[in-house]
C-alpha cells in the first residue's frame, strides 16, 4: 500500500476553506483560516504508524483546516456555525480539570461535501483506509501560536522531554499565561463598551460591543438623535446578546444586508429588541428585508 507517488489535488482544500470563510464572514467574525492536504508520503507514514486498515479504523484528516479566531468567546459560536453547515462525524475537545492545566483543544471531523470528495481519484477511497472527511481545528490567535510551537518542538519529540518534566510544566505555564491574555482582552473590551454606553457614545459602544468586521463605523444623525431621546433603547442595544445577534445574521437572515454600523443597529433591533420606531428609521430597502422578523 503506497500512495507516496500519487498527485493529490489542492482544489478541494481551497473549496472547503472558501465555504467555511463564507459562513464565518456572514457573522462578521475576525479570524484567520489555513488549510493543507497531506502529502502522499505523510499519508503512508500515518497509515502505518496508526495501523489503519480498510476493514478497521480509517484516517480522517486527509484535509486539515485550522481556524484562528481573534476572540475566545467566538470559539463556541464558530463551532455552532460549523455544525449547522457541515455533517459532523465526531468532536474531540479537551476536558477542563480545575486543578490541572493543559492546552484546550477543539477538533471537529466533518464529512466532505460530495462535490469536494468527487474531485479525488476514486481509487483513493476504494483502495486506502481513508474516510471522505476533513478535520477542522478551532483555536484563538494566542493558542494558535502556542500549538504551532508545541506541535513541532514537543509533540513530535516527546522522548526528548521525558527526563525534564519541570520544563514541560513551565511550557504549559507559558500557555496558561496566553489563555489568561485571551480573557483579559475580552474584559478590557467589554469595559470599554460599558464606558461608551454610559457616555452615550452610541456608535462607539455598538462597534465595541459587537466586535465584527464592518464596512462603515458611523451612525446617521437620525439614529443618534433617537437613541439620545430614548436611552432605554440604547440600554437594550448594549445588553443585546452578541452571540444571539451573530447567529441570527448567519442562520435567519434570508436576504443580504451590507454590514454597516447603521444596518447592524437595525439587525440587532430585528433579532432581539423589536422596537417599531427604531425599525422605521431604516431605509426602505432595509425595512423590506427585515420586516418579516417583526411579526
């Protein structure tokens, strides 16, 4: 069994990445995405090392994708989006133990869409113990850097570290610091949003609160004047559940709405607040695309 000389196409990786990007961009998330397809020699090595057989366990990560998110609270949101649009075979996630530190890991094995799997030579699936699946690893930007270092320096050479457990512990401690940075950044950003809310800085507050890619960052005067006159609506905008709003954008919006700050206000209103006066301030085309969510 030797696949080492086979030419494997790169297009399936790009097609998978483009599909995932489309869904994450609908939510406006800040992220980076990377992908690879195993080389023939890497496939051969893993099949032998893991003992995969056609009648037994199969390799599931022919194609690998890694998503590095800017914010740690986007990890479960990203997972929910992936589970909505791809058929998940299995999920591997680190069990958190309060008295023990280890790096958090979230890997999802998903089945390839037929149009992706069909790009490979059928003999790949028929002759080798390989599933028509791909693996998605979801990380934060901080943990992404850690995993790159840990994988190449320690994981691939575990025997080199066996005599020095205190150094492994110290390396884990570095990652613990990075994880703390993830949560510290969120705390600072949330504090900033609160201060902007208390100062009636509506545009800044909504932008900071939602933390998504926007095509414009300003609000028209009519929205600002409305919120100044109706601070309770401003309070509801501040208290809106960010994850609920972003999932509404991905799963519920049937018609495209440009991600401008002004439109984001109307989307938050349609998904959670449902104030008819605020809705009436939207341009007619936006009103028509959101009207069904007020029934």
